[in-house]
C-alpha cells in the first residue's frame, strides 16, 4: 500500500431512519448545508437502498458487507447474538487503525465490541432491554452521562414521547444534552485521546431522526410555519378514517389529522437539520486537528421513514420513503467531475467501499462491492438490481429495484406492485395490471423467483413464487 493510503483516516457517519430525499440538494424545504458540502466535495449515490429497511438487519449489512441472506437477518428480531468472522472495525483494527464506535450500534449483546477498540453506546430506547429487566444504564453510556449531569431521575422518555411515535414536541432540556449533541461531543473527545501514531476508523452513529420527534426548539421553529410538501398518495394507498387507527401514536398505517402530520414533518426535518449542524461541528474540529484533508467520509442511514406517504409510517415496507437512503462519499484529494450517480447501491457496499478507500483487502465473505470505481467514473459494469426484503407479518415483502423500476411482492398475499421510478418517483401509480408493462412485470417476477429458489422459507420452487409461507426475521444459520 502507498503511504498516503495507509495514513487515510476513515469516518463513517450513519443516522437512524433518514429518508433518501431529505437532503437539501434534493428536498424543497429541508436544509442540510454540511451534507450539501460533502456532496460538492464528493458524490451522492441517488439510488441507494437498505435491503432490509429496519435497524438491526441494516446495521448487519454495514458491519459485514454481507447481503441479507448471508448475514441472516431478514426482518426485525432482537436478542440474536452477532457472530461474524469479518467486521468492518475488526479489519481496520487488524491493519493498525485505532477504531471507535460512538452512538447507535444495535449489536447483541449490546456491549459486544465487534472489532472496535472501544464503543461509547447510545442505541436509543430499546424495548428488548427494557422488557427483560436489563439495567438499562449499564447498556447506555449516554443515559449514564445524562444522569450524572442532570440528576439520577433522568430517563429517555421524560418528554412523554413514544420511540416509534409521530407525535412531536421540542426537546425539553438545553440543546447540549440532546443525544445528537452527545454523539458529536464524544466523537470530538475521541479526536483528543486517540493514538496519534495510527490512522483512525470512527463510526459516528446518530439515533435521530428516528422518533421521538424531539428537536431543539430553534430547529423546530425553522419548519413549523414553513410550507411543507404534501405527502404523496398513490392510487393504491390505504384510505382509513382519521378517527380509526391513525390516532394511535405509534401507528404503522392510517390517516392522521393534517395539523398533527404537519407538526411531525416539521419535527422530523428539524432533527435532520440539527444533526447536520452537529456534523458540521465535528468536521470543524477535524479541520483543527489537521486530519480533515486525509479523512474519507461516508454518510448514510440504516433506512428511511414513510412519514405519512400513502398513509403509512415508520419503515420495513419497500416504498421509497422507507427503503431509499442517503449515501454520500467524499474521498480526500479526489473530486469527481459529476456530483451524482444513479447506479443501484446498497448498505452492503459500505464495508467494501471504506476498506478499498484505505487500500485494504475486502474479505471474501462480503457480498457488497466498492463504489470507488463509480465514484471515479471508471466502472462500466455494475449490478443491475438490488434485492430487498422484510419479514413483517401480513405485510412481509420482497422487492427488486434498478435505476428506473421497482417490483414488489408481498409474500403472504401474493400481491404484486410495479412502479416506474423514472417517471413516477413518488410511486403514485401502480403498474402491475397495466398491459403495457406486462413484460417488465414478468421479467422482474422471474428474477425474484430465481433469487428465492434456494431460500429456506419456501417462497420459490424455481418456477413460480409461492405465497403464504411463514416469514422468518432470522434465517436458521444464525440462530
């Protein structure tokens, strides 16, 4: 390896539940000056997806570079140990890097290092830990810090908001005590105490904009009275009475009152801008240490948030608001001639990309690919399609997406959907029954049949898709 490659630091910034369209250069209202700056310095991949759009499985893909069928997490199930032969921080550590994780990891056990030298942990409110009587402070360094600063009676739900709710209110303490600020403060402290003779790998991982929707007041005020875009509403969307399930604070589907939805959007956008400012705070500290000029930066999210699109909320479904994520790469000393790339990329590509950027070998267990050739516009052959899925009860699904189209199959009902993303990026018109798209539908169906032919759930016999098989959040080989 060249000396320059050896000395490159690597900064992975992730957040939880940020939509791929909520960046300033793409969104009509959301302001993200820091992320816009990183895009001008590097490249944004506008067809980036989370293959299993929920927290645990998405992070397994980032950590290992594996596709879901390889890392075995194809839905949401907590309490399953993480045992992988090669991890992103482990490979960096083995190659002389000082490795640190800060914020949300969502490993199990929660204190599992997974190759890091150290982790400062804040996974947010996790039902699994609460439900089984774990000493929560033991598994959450932020909560321990908060109690030391503000009193032993502090807890994560003091503001009264559910961790999956659309209900919004301002952060109830001074801004410096917000979890977003804590992640950056801990990251800055790592810059102070790191080994100066080693390059570093830092995973800076935010819980927000995942609910609770609790931005500091100054950021909420920025959006409360703004003219926010209406939620897309497809011709296929579920139409519920707003007096029905939509009033449940942590609903997954259904209408909610217009003013409540407006407030939820304002708070969600505010959390993103707040995080963007804090990322800018960290980058400024990185400049002061003289390390910014030799630090690779990759920003992404584990999945999105439907935020009322098609009367849907949260994640796990295959629609754009849930499955598409931001993916911004900045490589020092390399400024691409184009700022955007539309090749389909996925979170399994994070590990290969970051290892490649440091001149390190990619393990043969990784299914993902480095996007550096796309970044440098050297790649002419790339994957044609991303395969995603999520075990999700009656709404369990598989999807295929390429640069222009998305095919969805709901494994319990057998229902199919088809969207032309080039013409209809908001997925307003389902083309599954349009005879003009019958050949496209059949081709994508056959591709899914092929991909699922050897899966243990029995969704495919190699000839056709088989609906009604029992969905599994984890495959047998990791249980």
